[in-house]
């Protein structure tokens, strides 16, 4: 790592940016859109439902609910989740999927509705133990009047078969659903209100329309990360082609080509990158390269700062260069990367990260010590016991 002033340091490049006409929302979990209140009818409490009071391992149950609207509503906020999995369709179009019951599907489905008859269809899948599905649709017309469609025993349930999710499917032979209790009951809690499993904050997060934005910006959901398949995304950057690159906290890198503004989120393209880098707490695109902070290990590469390059122009990273090994791991380990106005790349490390011995220069004098007046009292649970100054640090290096 080096300080600025060395010859040959290039001027800062133009950073890739997202479309600034709007702000889009990426989440490592499913979004929850809060139900909107209305003056037209009292809010209904959804029921947790299944095809029977008991479930079997690896069971798949499909649900359908038909309803009608006089005109296409101004908004139609749909929330759905299932223990353990739920795939959600509106008029035959898949609008969302959840693989963690604490993280509901939440999406505005107004553009998928039509005047007259419509259908919501949900494929529920159980891994083992208890199983249930719950859903709530809040419709708001152009006059501001609201109405709701919620799960209850009138929802038809049956086995998966061809066309089951489409409006024209004949579900006359399907039976009504079993009532497993109102939304809010144990063990699931109010998963739509942010108290999944009875614990505040367990299931709810801000929806796109709940974000505070500057004038001229709007937010929309363009992808819901399936945690069971792609993990928990903890870092994100943009490449020169307007695509996003994200990293699972303990897994692979993913490249995302966002859907067009206002388009169906299902058209967002996500690809897993075949490269020996991941578990990244920091990502940065600069100088025609992807800089990656591996925290812990991924493939055969341990904690440190890496530079990924596409040397043959085929849009794939074929060269991985380790720039600096870092002694640390986890959320308190090697962390973020940012390009500074001086053209240097800045790197942050948490308090469980040892300062490398071989640094070219130090801005602060290397004389830090622990100054205490009274005997030290380490954390009774052992957290950070033995961690001495500097507890977290920032360094910078040239490209």
C-alpha cells in the first residue's frame, strides 16, 4: 500500500452510475410493502392456511383465489409468505417468490390486473414440520377508496397441475383451505407487520414506496434475493455497462442486469460469476477492474484485497490478482472499498482485523498505545477480548 505522490498514479476515472432518474431498491431479503389504510372498509385479518391442519415433509400445496374489480386500481399491494416457500402468481404471471417465511414477497401488482375477474395463485412448499401460507392484497382505486383480499377458508387448494395458476383453470374440484389461525399467532407472529416469530423487526422492512426520496426520484423493487439459493447480499457496486455486482456474505459474486424502469421485475437478469472470488464485504469498480475484499475465504483465496480483470474481452473475469493479504475475517474484518478524489483506493477494516506489518507509510505516528487509568474490564461474554489498538483502521493504495 502506498501514499499519494508516487509517480504514475492516474487521475480518478469516471465512475459508473445507475440511472439517476430513479432510485431502485436492492435488498438481500424480500421486501415488505406495508398495507395502506382505507376509508372504504375495515381492515381484514388474513388467516394462515394450508390444505389441512397438519403437513408432511416436502409437501407442495397450490392455492387459488378469484376476485373481481370494476376497473384497474391505482395500486394493488400484495404481500405473501409461506412456511417454508411460496411462489406467487397473478393472472398467470409470476410476481414474486419467497424462500424464507420471515421475508414476505411484497409487490404492487396493479399492472397485472384487469377489469373484471382476476386470480391470485400461490404455490406453497414445506420442507418439514409445520406449514402454512398467508396473503393480503390491498387495492386502492383512483378515488382513494381501498378494499382487501386476504387469505381465508374460501381460498381453493389442490395439487399442482398444468395451468393451475392461470385465470381459466377449472378449480371446481379443489377444496377450501384449512384455517390455521389469524395473522399474528405463534409461531409465525405478524410477519407483515415486522414482528415475525413474535420478535419486532423479524419480518418487515421498508418497502419502495416507504422510502424518503428527493424530488424527481422514485424507487421500485427490481429483484428479490432468494436467500436460500443466493444467500445474503452485503456489498454492491456498478460496472461500466450499468450492471450491478453483488456478493453473498458467505458465497459467490452475482452480476445483475436490472429490468427497465417500470418493467416487470421478472425481466431482471441475475448470473452467478464463475470466478475464484466471493464472500466480499467490499466491492469497487475502478480502472477497468473489479476490486474485491474477501473476508474470510472463498475458493482457495483467503482474506485480502483482490483485483479481478477480463483480459480477453469476453465479459468474464479470467485473472484474479491478490494485492494484499489481510489478517481478519467476518463482519468485523476486511471491509469496504471506495475510490477517493485523489485517485487512490481507500480500504476500511474492522476491529477484528490486524494491521499489516508491511505498509509503505503511515499518516499517524506509529506510537499508539492503550492508555487506561483503571484496570481493564473485558467484556463478560468475551467479545473482542484481547483486541488492542488500533481497533479498526483505514488505508489507501494506488491502482
